[in-house]
C-alpha cells in the first residue's frame, strides 16, 4: 500500500516535470528545434488522444480526423483574425462575408468554437455513417474529410474560407507552456470521460456490440457521444495546429495527416491514452529533430541527402509495427509502478535465462 | 399466477425468409419456461425479438400487460427483461467486476447487494473479479454472462443455450444455478438444445419447429411424449 502511494507521487512528479521542461525551454531557448518539437508534439498528442477515444476505446475505426481538424482550424482562423487585419488576409477584399466585418472572438472562445463546429458536423455526419461498421466506416469518414477539404477550397465559399488561399494573421500561442496547458486540459477531459461509466460502456461496445446492446447500452447514442467528443477535440487540435503552422490552408489537412495520427495511435498502443501522448512526442521528435542529421550529404557520402531521414524514419516505423504489434503501451496506461515492476521482471527473466544456460553447459 | 409475458402472433423474417411464423405463447410469472427445438427452429430469433435486438414483422409482446415490441433494447432492459446471449458474449478486455458493472449500467441505485448476490451464486467470480473476462474458462464465462444479466435486477431473464459447448459437469452446475435464480423469484425463459436437462427443470415447455410452436405442455409431460423422445431425446419409440 505504501509503495503504491510513493509510485503515485512519482507519477505526479513526472507529469509536473513535463510542464517544467516546457517552462525551461521557454526561458532558455524559446526559438529552435526543441521548442518546435514540444509545440507540435502537444498538438498531435491532443489529436492522437481524441482519435484513440474513438478507435481504441469505442472500436469505431474512423479516418475523418483531418477533416475535423480542418473545420477546427478554419473556424478558429476565420473568427479570431483581428477585424482590422481581415482586409489584408482575404484575396477578394470587397467580397468578404458580411458577418466577418463585425465578429471577432477572443482566442479561447474561438478555440471552443472550433471544437463546437467540428462537433456539430460530426453529429450530422454521424447520423448516417455510424450505422456502418469497421472498414466501411473508415471509408465513409475518409470521404467526408476529402469533401470538407474540397469545400474549403471552393471559390464560392471564398468570402468565408478565402478559397485555396491561406488564412493568416490570427493570434497564436507563442510559448511552449501555453501549448502544454491547452493540450493538458483537453487530454485530461478525455481521460475523465474514459474513466467514467460512459467510458466503460464505450469499451463494452468495442468488445462486443451484441452483448452491450443486450445489457441495455444504447449503441447509437453512445457511439454518437464518442464520435462527437472525439471530433470536438480534433477540432480544438486543428485550431492548435493552425496556430503552430501560422497559417490555415486546406492542403495541409490532407489524408496524410490522418495517417500520421493513426500511426501515432498505433505506435503508442490502441487503447492507451498515455501511449498516444508518449508516441506523439517521440514521433514528432524523430521526424523533425533526431533524424535530421541524415539530411546532410556528408554523413554517408553518396547516400544521405535532403529527405533521406524520411526513408530511415519509415524503416524505423516498419520495425516498430513488426516487433511491437501492440504498440509501446498496449492497452495499459503509463505508471511508474508498472515500469519498475516490468523492468524488475525483465532483469529477472534475463538472469533466469543465464542461470538456465549455465546449467545446460554444466 | 398471472402471465408475466404474453407473445401474440409474433412473426420475424430475415429478408424473404420467415424465421418465426405467427407464434403465440405465455410465460407464467415465477416459473421456468423452456423452448426446445433443433437448429434453425427460430428459438434464438424469438428471444432476440423479445429483447428488441431483432425487429419483428408483426405481433405483440406483452410484458406485464404492456406491449414492448418495437421498443429499443435499453427500454426493454429498464422494464426488467434481460437476455443472456448465445455464446456467452462477455466483454473479453474488461475485468470480471467491470463486466458485472456493465450489467447494472442502466441502474442508478446502489448495486452492492446485487454484487454480493452474484458472488454468492458464483463464488468463482469473486475470486477472479480482477481478471480479464477473456482469460476465464468457458464455464466461468457462462457464469459471468448469467451474473452480468442478474446485475440488471431483472424480473424475467432469458437464456439462450447456456449449456452450449460446456462439459457435462459444468452443465449440471449451470442448471442448478437456473433453479436457484428461479427460487429468488425471477422468471426464467430458457432455450436449449439439451432438451433432456431443460425439460427436467422446466415448469412448462414449448417445442419449436421451423418457426412454429408444434407442441406444448409441462416439462414432465413432454419428457414422456413419444414425438419429443424420438426427435430430441434420442430414444426410439
């Protein structure tokens, strides 16, 4: 019992240490790769966790994440660009939709609006598509994401979305800490949902729909709650990604983005929120920072060149997927207790094996 | 005693195939009633349409006098009808305790007493309450499926082939439990292919054949019936 409390305390200290790192980076090195990685990692963590809520906990294989992120990013950008800057952002300056000349939302309100718009679309799309299962649901949601992207680029919507041109000049978070706090709040809310009785019902649906229905769980309602919540946070994540990229443009919210997030969820472990968070930072750190040296031609002359890191990165991912099929965390959550016990078991296994070998030799 | 459940002219079809053709039968309150019949006779479809999982073509299902046909499964569970589905269907990645809590999902009141009741009926589940349900043996999973249904505090529990794929000694245990549950005042509607065992515990029984009810009587009567003996009990005339 006592050691359990100590382990819990260490977990909390580690969590605080993560925020400590964010503050430290803000103070020491506000511009540079570490700051970039931490910001982007925090954004991806939010979206990966939201996707895991749907794919990992409710068993709904959806690939619409980029579409909901786009809705969030555009909503945030459209409503938070300062009124005086709007004329310079929109390419058809005399055609900007009327309401945009009067509405300007503060950052936090615009972020919540971003989530809300994504959630509303999720509700409308969910009515027909949540009747579908597995791959069919994936295809339908993927199609939805493509349609959203096409609409955002449509000339007719230019007065609102600026057509294919980027939306810029909206307020952005400048500090790593701000990204961490926003991401932390989102992830904490999802974690609370997963631990509630709703979370248990989601897992029941994932495990066995027939039994869940027989136990009186309303399938349509619970799937919808999960889908709408997941999309809400994908929308908020989209707004944060727009801040990180300093421009919101439909082209960057493409299918590849959905796959990147899916990859993070798989690497972290389907059904593990902490796994998704850890994998987000590792993934972003590898793709943006740790492997970057491979892009310089003189590491291995003739082989390494611009873009080579992506080749190595893909190989690394294949190895992970082949040898850690259940991801880093499986469906367990991170805790120091499990880490310590796991490593003790690991050391013991190795010693046992050595002892057995020694015996065989004798 | 009054009838807790009355089925009137119930028909269910899948596409063009009629699985149940206009059946009517009553389940008396506080009794064990069994439906026997071979594969594809429409037994499971009957239970599933009562539970609201399968949509019926027409007919009436009166539970305590109220027509529950066409209601969604959660409303039917709320009224006190639960189904133990065929093939157990426990939630493999949830613990035994979590499985039991899901059974009480629609209840807002205190479930401690019911948990104790289930643990008394199935001491094995108490020992394994922290184990993942997927790691239990077949018999234990069946116990869990029954226990989970009891957590909803049903008035009528419907069991779909609880003895399927279990060792004879385990089957005996399951039937003992069915009796005990019934003694607690819960009406049991049981589907079985193991006609011998089912008829022995049943107060009344119905034989289903290709979507129709062909015979009915008390359990003891049907055990002695020549047709039943030949078709379902494997005894020559």
